[in-house]
């Protein structure tokens, strides 16, 4: 399974929603505190791009001693229609400073969040993440493609995803599968998570034989899974 640090790093580098929580800015609208872009630096710091007139930039500009405490909250929502769509949340707390000159275009300012601590609570469970582990971790190899791939599986390969239930054996329960629906919920380099809904709702993981490094290897791994389910 992916480590807690990797899962947190993946959320930061994904397209999931994010909001920067800064003391004193509780009255700001959520969209005013949502960075336009975010990235992780070589030392594990998180760079956040905001409009130059945003409340977050103004707060960082007027902070004393360049030490403004802040928390980046990330919320991961499944990109397909499924009950209980929130797949997880992560929190990265630290100190916020302005980075003049790093903005990609006029009218924007880059802020730097020096990571003090982090935590994640997702489909794998809840874990604390040390700054050093976050800095050394890598995002999942499929993070840039997961949304598109899950939507493709749900719309084009729904019958094959449904057939994966045949691999569950006793784990699928002894009750009738009539009316049971299978939705691809999450995808990473280790495998596919499917949510089965109907008489009862549960998740099942289908691991790949080996972790995949890219979409080409993923296609082969998915073909192996589908063949096993149809055999």
C-alpha cells in the first residue's frame, strides 16, 4: 500500500480542492483562500499561487518576522458518482511567507508554506506524516491521470468492473448480488478500489501483480484483472 507520506504528497499534487486556513481570515470566502496552483519544492515546501490582492497574500505581507502560521486543507472527492464521495482529507500546517519573483505572470504572488507537520485521513486510514517523510515521498505515478481513467472505466467498462465481483469469493458475502452496482472509486499504482453498492455497501481492493509506472503498464494490469474475472 502507499505510505501515508506518499498519499499526502499525492493529494497535494492532484486536482483535489484545497483551502488555506490562516488565523484572522475566518471571514474570507472559501474561493478567496483556494490557491490557483500548488506544487512541492525540492526541500518539501509547498508553493501556493494566489492573486496578488488575495487575503492570504495580504496576511503574509503584513506578518511579523515572516512567520505566519497556516494550514493547507485538502479534500479529495471521487470523480465518479458514488455514495459517500469524499475519499479523504489531508492537512499540512506550517509557516507562510511571500516569494516575490516566483509568480508565473503579473497580478499573482507565490506563497511558500514551510511544512511543520501533516496528517491524512483517507480510504487507507488516518496517519500522521513527519515533514522529512513528506519531503522525501513521491506522488503516485498515476495522479495526473486518475480522474480521467476512473471516469473512463465507469462509462466504458462498467460491465467489466462489475464482473470483478466474481473475484471476491466469500468476501463478497453470501447474499444475492441482484441490484449490486460496482463503481471504480480509486486508482493508484498498486491497484484499483471498487465500491459495491446495493443491499449492502462495501469497498474492495484489486491489487495489480506488480506496481505500475505509467498508463501503458496500467492497461496491461487492468487487462489481467478483467481476464481473471471473466475466466
